[in-house]
């Protein structure tokens, strides 16, 4: 007797175990449930071909062609992957709406003896859950904002806080961007993918946990920080890290060494600031590049661009609970200990 395939909505739950995404690679690349494995019932070209048959010929021919492709693809996945899967391991399967593509994959797995659960509503249901629950997940946490001008080493300090067991939210890591003019680390995720990472990370933190996050602008490269999180950052207690200009320059020379080696179009990046700064200022930066005078370039960029931009952004943050740590002369460990003292 054929066993019934279980269907269920997540209802706020995070799927665990083996998560199989039956959508096409292009759909998967835009966004997916974290940890999911992409086993497309139809690949991108096949999906396009079947869709064309559906609209230009008839649905029957489309389903016929789709079934042939799907059976061959699923058979390939069984041979390549399923032999290593424990039969009683939790297994979730989904496609766009939990329909034919995930249903076909789940049917075969179920007949073999696995126990797949179809996510009712598929990716669309997951996406709606992210949108609905993200604001509440943000509001449930006790935020601490780590601020500081460019070059004060905030990201490294954030990771050291994490190494000491402190919950953090690494927005720049999730966005694959350092949050500045020269901070791109292509490729960035999609906006949906970024929001999924945020939701997944926050849902794994206990309600009321104290969480450290860097002060950020509303845009990190091409991505937008969700408005509820921006409001939380702007109103939370902050600890500002300050350091000497010489230390900041040296730190940035290490962090952005790839620009000094000529592997990137630094002049092209700085040219995006034309119209914002005088031509003489930009030409001065170009002259420093031509001379290889990287320290002078970084110092000038801090003075002319980064520090004024940071000062303007600071106006958005709460000042009623602001603490300051001067890290000059402090080891990273001592700086972290001071941060924790002020945040307690």
C-alpha cells in the first residue's frame, strides 16, 4: 500500500535535517531556505522549454515533456546522492508553491522508503514567513551597537566578541560588502537572500539576548537593511570605538591591501565621487596612487570623505546611552573586555 506523503506548513518553525529544493538553479540562486540542497526537478533550460510548450502548444504536451525530464533528473539524484542518506533522517522537500516539482521528487523518495515532508505552500510560504516574522525577531532582542569611524577595526572586534561567546549580527558578512565606497566583495546576495540570512540568524538567538551589531547605513552596497532593524540600531545603546589616525591608516592598509597591489581599478572607484568633491581633491588622490603613496592616500580619504560621512551618520544614532572606548594602546582583547564592561 502506498504511504501517504506528509504535507505541512512551517508555522514559524525552522526546517531541520535534509532540506531539498526542487526549483531550478536560477530560482535557488535568488533565495532558498538556508542549508537547502538544490535538486532541480527541471533545470533552467528545461523549465523554459516546458513553460513554452504549456503556453504555445498545450498543457498535456508540457506535462509529458516535463515528466520525462523530471524522471531522468530524479533518477540521477538517487544514484548520486540518496545512497548516503539515512532513511529515517528528517527530510523536507519544497518548490515554488509545493506543487508538481517537489511532489514528483517527494513521491519517488517516499516510495524508496524515505519519509519526506512537503512544505505546504513551498518557497512562497517560506518567504511570507520571513516577511511576517522578521520584525518581531528583531524586536525580541536587546541590541548593542558598535560604532566607530572607518579604520577603527569594528568588524574584527565584532568577531572577537563572538569568539568570547557574545551573540553578534554580522551584517557586512551577510551582505558580502564592507559597507563603504571601496567595500565591495562581489557577488552580493539578492535582497531576498540577505533578508533570509537575517531571519535565520535571529531566529537562532534566544528572546531577550544581548546582541552586538555594527552601526550601518541603510544601504550596504546594493542591499537595503530592513527598516525595523535600522530603527533598532538607531535607538539602541552604542559604544563608540576611537583610535589615532596613524593606527587607523595602518589598519586600513592591511584590510585593503588588494587595492595597493593594482589588482583593482581604484581610480575608477574613486571617480564615482566626482561631483561630490572638487576635481583638485580627486586629482590629489590619483597622484598619490601614481606615486604609490598609499599612506597619504588613505589619510586624505579619511579626512576628506570617510570621517565627514561617519560624523553625518552618527546623527542618526541614539546619544542618550553612548559610551566611548579609546583603543589606542589597547590590545584587541583588552578592547573587547572594555566593550563588555561598558555594555553590561
